């Protein structure tokens, strides 16, 4: 048995189809000055053909999978349309005398390397988008046909060194039972697409292309990342049965998705979705989200060289407010800094960025930036039910300062006669241990708390949430965390405000039950986890869970 990273849940077993990449060796030669225009024309044609491919992919994915998934390829189109990229390639051809394929290799390769070197796992994965596009443009330049994936009509498990997002979008879920790749991570576009296509997948599986060839048998577990090469007939059958049971269970969960989440003994829990952009609202509603419990507003600030102005932010927040049609939406103010860098906001390099100038600390330092965002949120609040939440609050003083800036933004809008929701609720994200400890001091200022358990755990155990080596410390069920959460809930109750949890633990059934047992009233999670959690809530009893955590504590 070997092990990779679980990227898309489910089980698969069967014969392997080993995807052999057509070797793309880039011819490199210098060209005479009078040959440059010819190379440039060839390149422009290759770019146009590539764009046509991407447009066709967008349409196909939009029809077969969904608009949210096709948006991945909109970003490919934007890259191909980027005039600076074309200028850079032209410069390599005209000024440096390189043939077109070499120039493409250089320029796309540079962007690929730039993203691959980043720490943020999401941004790091963007390298694969450039790799994907580089191959596409080179194929058109060199006249090499794409590997045929659509025409695979036997049930197989696809094994590849790497699978580009474009490859994945061409897979037919009817025939592709599973995917195993040697490289890649859970936030790669390939992994996201596999989850949405509901194809079980394991990525980052070491040496897998050396271990398996076309026709070999394999079994994979997309929930744990386990891969069995050359399984016995009994193992093969066991995995096929697991997949059938998994499917049946998912159908049962889906049946609970649209119902209101109420425990068998009558306790109502609001089940909400975490989103990172307006494009995710549709999927959130389809999975049964009753609210947006966390809108990570950073998306507007990443991967671009200019700051979004008030209008652009307003449009994005209003879109979410309108699409949620009166259901609550919690917009978290900017959580930039730490590992999340916005190119338009150059920050000083810090020795400990996670303990440095991030989130509310940065917003209080750069007040104009903060005011712009708050004005945009307030204006959008006129179009739906928005709530404002401040991230990384550590002290009472930070909270009162943040609220003062909010009052300033409100006063300006009133003066300008711009409508906004005067009753807009505010909340504190409880994700720094000090905030949990002084929750009684913070509660009187706000309408709710939302516990960011991802960071709360990281900071409580002083263990980097991304560092596998200290992963053993990252334990949401540890009494240290449960006690902190319990205390937050008690202080909130004493002041008559409600508490939600928007960290990953909210979407894990055993922890969701413990949180409800402690008195948490709202759980917000990745949309696809909602049906399962709602199902568990409706099957269980609050009083039993309360008793269980009481004993555990
Ligand atoms: C958290 O810290 O739990 C959280 C939800 O925020 P993020 O994961 O964006 O830091
Ligand atoms: Mg956080």
C-alpha cells in the first residue's frame, strides 16, 4: 500500500489507464532578425487557437459541471488575453532572437516558477494553470495533438504524473472511476474539479507512475489517500462495495440538504457555508446553506497589482447579498498579511508573519483601506442581510477602534444620503486565544461571535497549521480547545449574543456534535459538507451531545 493526499472523497477499484504525456520537447534556436515577424505571427495564431480551446472548455464545463467550475477557465482566458504576457513573449522573439516556442517556454515557465515558489498553498497551485497553458500554446505551435481522454470508454482509474485542469475537465465521470496523480495538492484546480465531478481522487502520491502501468489493477480511497497497487480480488471487491455504500450514503445526506437543521430533540442549528468569492454562492445554496457564515473577502485583493476600489468591492458584496435573497451573509473584513499577500499592498518582510501585521492589525494601521471596505459593505447592506465580522481581534482596544472606524464610515454615508442597513450586525472572529479568554469583555460590543478554530488551534498550541511535522498538535478535540470554546459560549450567553464556528472543525461530524453540545448555534463550513452535517444534526439529540462534552471536559 502507498499513500498520497486525499483530494476527492469516494472509493474506486479497477484497471489502470496510465496517461502518457506526449513528450513536449521545446525546440530552441535563434532566429535571424528578418524571421522575427514570421515567428510572432505563428505565436499569435497559436494564442488564438488556444483561446478558442479554452472558450470551448468554458462552455462545456458550464453545461456539464457548473458555472463555478467553468470560472477556473475564465482565469485561463484572462492570462491568454493579458497584453503584458504577449509583450514579454514578443520581446523574447524580437529583442532576444528566440524562436516562438522557446519564447513561450521562457515566459510561461517564469510565471510557473514564480507561483510555485510561493508559500500560500492556494497561490502555489496556480503554477499548474501556467503549466497547463504553456503546454496548450506549445501544442498549437508545434502541431501536436492532445491526448484523447474523452474517448476512453472503459471504466478505468486514471494514473498520471500530473493532470492539468484542462485534462480533468475533459474526463467523463461515467468512465473515469478514479484519479491518482504523482504531484499536486488539495487546493489545485484539478482537485477542485475532481470533487465537483464527484470522481474519487488521490494526489501527490509518490512514485505512482513507476508503480503502475496501463492494465494493472489498483484500488484507491479518496477519503484517506490510501492506494493499493495490485489488490487481491477480495480487496478489489471490498473497494467496489465501499464505493456503492458511499454513494448510497451521499444520497441519504443529500435528502437532508434542503431541510432546516433541527436536532431530534428540537434544537435549531443554523448551517451555513464558507465562501471565497461571489461565484460560490450558487453551489452553497444547492448544498443547502441557510446563510453565508464566512465570506473571506480577500479574494478581491489577491493575484492582482492594483487595489479594488470601493465600487468594485461594493459590486461584489451586493451580488452576494442579492443572490442570498435575504438570508444572512457574514462578510469578514480583510484578512491579508501572514501567508496571504496582496501584491498591491507591499508589506514589510516580517520574521514571524503569522504573529505580525495581519488582518485587523493591518486594517487599523491602513485606515483608508479599511474605510473603503467598510463603506462598500455598508452600501451593499441595503440589498440584503449583511453582517460585518472583524478577524484576528486580540484585545478590547482593537475592537473598539474597529467599531469606531465603522461608525465613521456610517456617518459619512449618512451625510452623503447613501442608504445602508442601520441595524447591521457586527461580530468578532474568535481566533486568537486572548480573545477567547476575554470574551466577556468583547461580548457587550457586538451581536455575535464566530470562532475561527483553524487559527484558534494554531495559536493555542503554537503549531503552524500548515506544517505537517507539528500536525500532531493540531487537535480540535483537545480539552485545551474545548475549554476555550466552552468559555466563549458561556460568556456570549451571559451577554445574550449568539456564537457560531466557521473553522474547519464545524464540518467534521464528531466535532460538530461536540460544538452543538457546548451551545454553539451556527456552524459554517465548505458547502459540500453541509448535507452530511445537516443529516447528523437531524438524526441526533442535543441533550446527549451536551452530556457527552460535559463528561469529556
Ligand atoms: C479560521 O481561522 O478558523 C478561519 C475560518 O479563517 P481562515 O481559515 O481564513 O484563517
Ligand atoms: Mg483565521
